[in-house]
C-alpha cells in the first residue's frame, strides 16, 4: 500500500525509479568517457604524424653561373628611305615642247638636256635686242668722241649712255630667255616622273619632270618624345633593310626635327646613307636599332628567373645543395635578359629552372649548369 506522508512518497518514488536513474547515469558516463578517449586519440595521432612526417625529396634544378657582362638599353623603330633631294623641275618660259631627250627612270647628270622648247620666237627677240644694243653702243661711242671736242653737252652723252645700258640689259634678258628653251638638269639624279611631252604647250611654272638624288639617301625614323634626349646624343645608328635580305648598314645622323611631325608626336630623325650603286630605293622600309644606354661589367639574368610577389623581386641561388632566396633590384632590360643592380655577385649559381618549385632552404639537385647565358635555350 503506498505511503501517505510526503517523505514516504519521495522514498517510494525513488525506490521504484532507481533502475532508471542508474541506467541514465551509466549512459552519461559512457558518452563522456568515449568523447574523452576520442579527443585523446586525435591528439596522439597528430603528434605522431608531426613526428614521422617524411622529408621532402630534393628538387631537380638547372643553374647559371653568373659572370660580368654588357647590357644595352635599346629601342627598335621602323622607318623609310627617302631621296636625299626631291626636285620638281618647272618651266621658266612659255612655249611648245619640240623634243624630249629622256624617259622616266633615266639617269641624268647636272647639265644634261631633258627637253627643248620651240626657240624661234625667242631667237627673233634676241636678234632684235642685239641689233638695238649694237646701235645704241655705236651712237654712244660716236657721241663720246664728239663730247671730247665740246660739241655736245654732258646731258646728251649721259642719255646715250643710259640708252646703251638699257638695250644691253634687254639683250641679256633676251639671251637668257633663249637659253631657257633648252631645259637641263640642275643636278645628278634619276627621272622619277616625266611630265614633258612633245607638243605640250607650257606656261611658266608648269611641271616638266621630277628628279631624285639617290646616290645618297636618307632614312626617316619617327622618335617618340620619351626617347628624344637619348637620341640627341647619338652620332650613328645601325639600320636593317629587309627588302635587301636584311642588309645591315651604319647610317650617320644628319638632323633631328625640333618639332613633332605627326599627331602621334614623333620627332623625325634623318640619317645619311651613301648609295653609290643605287641598290637602296626610295620607299624601302628599314628598322633602326638605337642604343640609348650601354652598361659594362654588370650582372644580367634571364628575366624569367626573377620572381615578383607582393611588390618584392627575388631569385633563388644554389649554395651547398640548398636553395637560398635572394632579394634583387633590377635595371635595364635587353631581349630576355635583365640587369641586376643589387643582390647578386659574379660567381653566384642562379637557379634558372625549377626555381618556382623550391622554398628557401630546401634541398635541390643540380642536373645541369650553364656558364654562358647565350647557351641556354629560350
């Protein structure tokens, strides 16, 4: 029979549920013990793993033994060949062309006849002027003798002298106009374009021919504004003419334009080239190899051997079988080589292949060493 008092009721409840309480307590202890053991096992496994972590195998690398070298800061710019002189020959008198003695492409010397203009009218004018001059001259000589005898006044003699000088000037002008009926070349060159045709009626200023002087030509190179100061100091430039089998020649500086010639703000550099055999033709393209700066006895390395991260630049050197990181400062660049201004010295063994697979202090294995950067494959 269940107890009536409160104490009795509690005792009765505990006694009847005691097995349940014991079971719950045991399960709680088991869970807690399992969790503790699991955490301890993980800690032990981690410690063992760190103690038995295997050493990384050496990384295969290729090295370059550094030595002093020369490096240049250069630019390679396009350009074109132009004639040294381009002359537009114009008519100085009017008249019909009666003869043309050259063709396009003809070589001419200074004084060679290019064309003749009908001269009959100019010959008549010359003869008329000559007759007037001779008459005035005779009158003056006669009056000069009379003047000595005091027969004529000084004023009359002066008038006759002036008349003689005027007719002489008219005669000289008629002779000049007559001479211009024979059109001659004012220089040595090649006829590029011939406008003169037999029967063509010319007026003063009409084109007759275009003559090019190509025994000497000039290369025109557009120089960017940023390179003008360096180019101003040069005396010669090496050129490559692709149309002539990549022929290389040295050209002398002739003129650097003081103002940009194009909207691209390029300053024209004119270079003199001797062309006695006329092998170089106008319009041919050239490449100018312009050396802005040359540094001797410096260290240069392949640019791909330099690692850039977080605004830092560094390389890896081989020392005693280990990869050693070395911070560097860089200078000018030429092709695939870059100057190292700080951080490296002659005799260092630079890792040029495998350097991106190593860490500072890691063991490495050298499979090949180069002593000259020119021997290295790109």
